[in-house]
């Protein structure tokens, strides 16, 4: 690669993105802050039926909806009489690369092929890289994955190393970097020099690809139980999983289904910190991503992020690392399903939430992911111990991210902690106002847009913005 400076590459960011995605985001702007979100998605030309057709051609989707009967029985044994909802899981590990990310990648790769790009590139340390590589291989396209893989001492997280192996197995070139701002700089260089398609996690294609997940599980549940699920729980990181699943539920007619986002609590750890990088045992589905992307989604690698989680979540909860590891073992031993940590984050939340619901209620965990040597809890816990983190059995309430991982002693200890949605909405609005040019204030179009973004109303938005103004 050429060695243009960081400043030189960043100055070309908008042009590189426009060329690599094929979307002129500027034409969707309707105000200082507002943009036409629905038109951005609609202009791709993909409706739900067309997306399903594209995915069926590469064996993506139509995964099984599995009732976790033994786990439900355990929930009821711990619940009060009459409580303990039925738990189902959408087994996305059956997709070609082993996760729901194949749905995201399928449409991006299809679009790249249709537009005549020679290859696709993605910046990701997670399952998405393997999904893009897998779909690119099916389409006969080249693929480069840029990973934030290790700290300054060269210590790599075992889960990320597993993703490197998977990407390379599908024929992709993997560029591995240390934690820090270099990732986006190198990714822009790759896009500029190759002229390839940017298979970003945050384009309309990615979100539309996930809609089929919500759409399928809604119809499968109706076929199995005669009605839509009461609750769907999605592991939440950058917002695409929640956004796409919720939109799919709506398109299926499941408008009364409660959408709950679940993340691993990694509060106190900074995701861009070299010191903290290996003191977390989860590479996705944690608060280090979910909180920032909820309160300002446009921090993404495209000008307008199509993942807008605040528009769709009814509730947001967290669980601890130890609870997810414990739930991973419960799933394997009670249901014979050995699956990776991301989906088990929402399963841990479902286990706690189902205990409070009536027996006739239905909770769906909307994804699983494959597991492997680097993704297994034992590998993660081994690294944690090497980093000086105490791993112990006890009460998960004693968990301290980066210092201790507490594995529950009993399943009754699994619980969720609610995140204050109003606080997140106010943080989002504060971030939005800070994007305004100096001396400018939001007009009525912006206020209307912000109300949609926060699922509130225009009076609420104006009141919060006025409050910020008074503070100064």
C-alpha cells in the first residue's frame, strides 16, 4: 500500500466511501441533522422477498427455530408458580460461515457482484469478516478483511485469532493490526488502492440482510404456536442486529412483539485502549460498542449508519461475562447445543427475563453462532488469567470488568440489569446537537427526525435541547 499520511487519507474519506459503496449519502440529507432514512434503504431496490431470494441462492437463512425445552424446565423450577416463559432460539449457526452475519454479507456481496466490483473489503475482528469471505468465495470475488487483532505486546485475543483462521480458510487476505486509530486509516487505504466494494456493517444492504431474520422467526413462531413471540432478545453491539431484526418483525406483522437488546457489561473498559484491549473476554455484543453506537450511530465507517437501534429497542439490559460463560455450558449440557458467546449473551438475558414472565408467554433468542477453539469460554478464561484477571465462582453481582470474572454458583443467580433508555436518548440528543455548525439550531425537520430517532415526540426533543442550551 502507498504511505499517504493519516491526514491525507482522512481528507479523502468522503470520496473514498462514495466510490466504494456506490451511494451518494448527501442526497438523502433533509436538514442540518435529518436525513431520509426510509428512502436510503428503499433506494437499494431490495424488498423483503428479493432479499430472501438472494439469500436462498447462497444457502443463507431459513434456519431452524428450536425450542429449548430443558432450559425452559430449569427456568420454571427456579420461578414462582405460574411463571417461566417458553424459550426458543433461532439457530443461526447453521448459516454457511456459522452466524447471522451471513445475512448481512449476502446482500453486500450480491451488490458488489452486480455492480462489477473485483472484490470486497471489510473492517471487522468478528464473525462478519468470515461471513464476507464466505459469500465472496461463493460469488468468485476477492476479499480483504482488516482486523484489530492484538495489543502493542503482540498478544492476540483467541476469538479474533479464530476469526483470522476462518477468513483465511475462505480465501480472504487478512490484514492484522494492533488496537488504535490505525484500523480505519488502513481500511481507507485498502478501499482506495483496490477500488473494491466496502462491505460495511452499516450500509443499507447490511441492515436489509438482517430483516429476513426477524421476518422468518415471526412466521416460524406463528406456525409453531399460532401467534407471534411476546419477546425477542437480540445481542446488541453496533446496532445492526437489533435494527434489522426489529424491522423484519414489523414487516411480518409482529408489531406488538417486545424488542429487547442485551449486551455484556464491560463498563470501565475502553475499546480503543491498548491496556484494556485484552482485559475483555468478548469481542462483540458488549457495552463498549453498544452504548456508543446507541447514543451516536453515525460514528460508523459510512456517513449515515443504517443501524439506528434507539428507533427499535423497547428495553436494553446487560449481563456479566461470567453469566454468559455459565449459560454457554448450560446450553451445551441441557440442550446438546455447543454455541459461541455472542448468541449466549441474549440467551443469558432470556433465562433471567423468562423467569419473571407467565408460563404461556414466548421468548425468542434470535441467534446462535458457531463455536471453535478460540471462541470457547476456556480459551477466553485462560487469556483472562494471563492478563491478571481473577476468575472465580460466586455472585455475578461481584463482577468487575477488567479485574474479575465471576462465574455463578447457581443458575438462580443469573439476572439482568436494565439500562436507562431515557438517559441514552438524552445522550443521543446531546451528541446530535454537538454536530451542528456553530451558531445553528435544529429546525422543525431536524426536531421531527430526532423524535423518530429516539422514539419520543417533538416536545420531548425540544425540551431536552433547550435544557442543554441553558446549561451552556
